[in-house]
C-alpha cells in the first residue's frame, strides 16, 4: 500500500529502494587539486515496483493514473528508518506492461516508477 496526496492505494509494494542523493551547489578543484564543495543537502529519492493488477484491477488503474497525473508535485508517505515520513516530490519514468487479457479486462504487471524529492532531508 502507498499513500499519495492523502489517498491510500491498496496495491502491494514488491520492492522499494531508497537513495540518498547529496547535491552540491558547486564542486570544484582548486589549483592544487584539492576538491572544494558547497553541499546543498541530502535528497531522499525512491524507486518503487508494485504488485500486478490481478487482485485489484480498479485500484491498480487508479494508482497508474495518479502516478501519471500531470501535476507538478505529490505528497507521498514513505516508510523510513524512524517511521513514516511525508515527502513532497514528483513521479518520473512510470511504466508497466500487459500481463494478460481475460473476459474484457486487461491485467497489468511490472508497474515501476521513480520518486524525486522536491526538498532536502530535514536535519
């Protein structure tokens, strides 16, 4: 299950990978070869893979359209080491593939997406 913009989507998460990206305002070497940098902060970004749609085609469809909704930002509740945390960001590179078609219903699998944080991790 995942919560996006206050709505819970009851689709299982098969895999979620968190990545802590350290972004610099600049990182340059001086004349002696020493690296100087101005760190902006750490950004928590995620890659998520969801369960296939077999058990809940409507919920899966709702999730797909939420992930691909043309809005600049979403608020997503993520599990963290210290509990849950709401993070604002956007979804990118959402994709899935047809698993099978039966009785007029198309079932999907392989739904994956990336989530990019808008702001740095609080300190």
